[in-house]
């Protein structure tokens, strides 16, 4: 079972149900304050960090930073692909261009 965790030291991944954890070399920098996992494809991740918004399509091995203009924290993605989140002053919406637009908020770790 693959588990993901966002911590004050960054992003971590376990591929053995939590017995061992690794921090991929290309993981987001800064404190991970929110983490979204696509329940239909657990390789598609969105991380809100103290350094910005990051996207991964390969289970957290590689990430790309999405420029949002503020420290946007993701909360959910709606069915049409709009990323909903906050910069601390209210609810905001951003277009979410992704090959996997059906991402929804889910608690980490994933539930079987």
C-alpha cells in the first residue's frame, strides 16, 4: 500500500504501508501544508507548500511548480478541473490544466 505524507520537512512517500518512508529527490521544498491525492489515480498529486503549489503525475517522484501569484493552498479540484483553494483570505479558484483533471480532496493516507 502506497502512503503519502506532507510534513514540516517536506513530502514523504511509503510503498510498504508505512513501514519505511522516503523523501524523493525532486520533492517540493518548504513545509507541505496540504496534499491532494486522486482516488482514481494515486500517482496524481497536488501539494500546497510554504513555497507555492506543486503538481506530480508520477506518485511524487517528480514535481512541477505552478505559478499562482500567492501562497495558494489547494483544498479540492472540481469535476471540470478547477482547483479550489485559499491564500488565507477566502476561497479562490484556478484553472487546473492536467492530464488527470478528476482530482478530489482526500485524507492522507489513502483509505483502502
